[in-house]
C-alpha cells in the first residue's frame, strides 16, 4: 500500500501545480510525510526514502558553504 501511495504522490506532484504549492512550505522530511498523510497519501518517512532513494541530511551551514552551490 505504501508503495502505491508514494508512486501516486510522485505522479500527482508532477502534473498538479496546486498540489506542489501545498508542499512548498514544508521544511523537514517529517513534515513532508505529515502533509502527505493529511492529503491521503499514507506512508512513513522510511518508506518514502526507501522507495524513492531520497535522503535528506541536515547541515548546520549557509547554502553558500555547501560545495557546488
């Protein structure tokens, strides 16, 4: 079930700008999962990361300090 929800959210985000706008203010991975759940896309952070191979590491620095940015 989680896999289907992750795939559906990913596809819906690609084609629905209103849905993308709802996620623009999300600033942490846990908030992302919470907002997704409120919208009917139920999965855990671990499931999202596993299925999308997307991992976010938090850094204590300015963007200009990150190599390549």
